[in-house]
C-alpha cells in the first residue's frame, strides 16, 4: 500500500532509470534530509548513502560552507550568463582553478550543467574543430562497450549500454564502440592482464585502420568505467592504447565525470592511470553535487581553432543558459577549496586499502566476485564463478540484493549482475565497516532467496 506521498510521486514524476511499469506498485523511496554519509527517509529511517547519490556527493550532506557559498552568491548576483562577451568573477575564478588542476596543459574552460552536456559539447567540438582544420571527414568518435558518457542524443550514443540505445534510435552513425577492458569477463583463458591490454590495443588499431584513420577523430574513455559495472582497466591498458591514438592522430577525451576530484586519490583519474588526454569532461564532484555544474577543459590548439572560426563566421554558436551560472560556480570554487583544506586526496589514499580489503572479502565466496577497485567498486553475483556464468537476466539477482540492502539501511545500485558501491569520499573506516556489514547481510539474503527460487523450480 503506497503512502500518500508515494502515490502523488508516481502519479506526477517521470523517474529516470526506473521500470515505469512496476514503479506504481512498488512505490518509491522518498528521502527528506541528509547528514554526512547518511540520508533519512520521510519516516526518519537512516540509510548509508553507499553510492554518494549518483557517484557525486563527495563531501556528504550538511556541509554548511557550501550552503553559505550559494546563499551569499544568490544575494550578490543570483544569475548572470556568459553569452555575448559577458562574464562574472565566480566563473573566471573557477576556470582559473580548473586550468591549474587539469591533467594536461589547459587553455580554456567551457561550462555546462551536467556531465551529459559536457560530453555532448565534446562531440560538437570534435566536429567543429575538424571542420575548422580542413578535415571534414575526420568526425568519427570511438567509445567502448559498457562505457557511460551521458544521455543526450550525442552522449547517449557514446554510452555503450544497450538500454540507452534501444528504441531511442541510437547511436548516431558517427559513433563506434571498441572492446571493453573487463579482463575477467572478456579475457581469453590464460591471458594475463598485460596480454589482454595488448590485444585490445591491437583490436583498436585494426578498427581505426578499417574505418580509415582520416575519418576517426577521437577516442573517449572513463579512467574507471562507472555505470558499466565499476570496471578498473587491466594492467598496461592505457599505456597500450595511447600509442595507437598518437599513431593515427586521434585525440583522447578523458571523461572524468565520476573519477575527477579525488575518487582515485588524485585530482583526476587520468593522472592516476597514466592517460594523456587532449580534453577533459568534469561534473558531479565539482560541486559535491550540491548544485548542477559541469565543464569541458580544452588545450591551446582547440582554442586556437575556435578563435579562427569565430573570425571567419563571426560567432562561436554554442552555449547554454546556465553555462557558468554564478551560484554554481561559487559552490564549485568553495568545494575545491574544501577538498584542498581537508586534504581529500590524502584521505582517499588512506581509506582505500581498507575499502578494498572489505570489498575483496565479500568476493571471496563461490557465488560472488569483486573486481579490482579503487574508492569505488562492485560485487558481482554469479551463477557459476568458475565458469563465469551469469544468472538469467530475468532473475534480477543484483536488484534483489539492492532491495535487501535498502531494508538493511544501505543504498547501493544494481548494474546487471553487479552491486556497485561508491560512497562519499569523506567516509571513515568505521563507516566503511558498517557499510560492508550491511551489504554482506543483503548478499546473504539474496543468496538465500536464490536457493528458495531454485527449490521451487526444482
């Protein structure tokens, strides 16, 4: 029986990434407040927010400095845009800071309201700049199977997940998808991680040759793949990929929407994993998700092409009403200031081994595996670990585990057969222990549910 608030919700709100057919009977979890790594529903029940919202709430809830930064800017200048030569101090200061932190030599920053908008902009810039450089055929962008880059028409095309394409008439014809760097799932028997990486690089080389290097403009990659299953690349992956891109004059776009600002213990995942990106997309932890903000960071050669085209055309015809919104920029600046002051990179480095230890312990089980992880990870529930056999998708075991976790006071996310965990970066060791204790109970309940279902079928 739905509560009044749940009934009103399902009658009025179209929910992203939900089964719209079952939601009216299941109801929704309606949250009311948060503090630290906890959120509370309208009944007052607390939950550990084990996904940092959507991989984004890095500082947790209740950071009054961010509230005050927003309020102060709202009192001073609640809105201003960056169109037609106008600007304001928060956007300027934040762009300067992002240039300082960037994992490559940066020239300019273009602001968006989300990671999807940032990656959509990346695709438009690739096309625009290659036209400016007299390379009108060099337009294809290669992403990867299981990648997640957003849900606009362009960014959903880059995303390599079937549910983002089916019946949306996607992907766009200019997008290709290369192999997924998931060694356990896609590696050949006896193939080491380094050998697997070398094979993926060779396959990418052959793919670019088959398409025609003169038609392939960019390769986009998350340092660690998030919504595809928290996939950490195997040993030597980017070191093998990078020379292939350089050989064919294919630019590398680093999608740092999840990995940026400390998730891997560095400001950017590209630095941690040895990537040499041409451009970078950021969002999410840029404001600890307190307010929507994203950005694209570009190098000199792209900026020079944009300037040349402006001289030719008379305008750079791209932008959003909320590009560089002053309130969002002020919160972004304060967020970066807090990260530096509390040494968030050091804290993540300190807690990551304990996080990995607890995650690995859950995977040391015949029906589970936990892949390599950083300060995020996943437990994959499998029908046969030795044979790498997954459950029938209709069984939805991971979704059942997520429901049991919610009963236990823990919010995590099902991605296929994997249960993803990505807590706020400020989480303590004691809170990590509580998180994994609750997740362990949920997994036990899920496995008991599977046994009962099998006995009924038998």
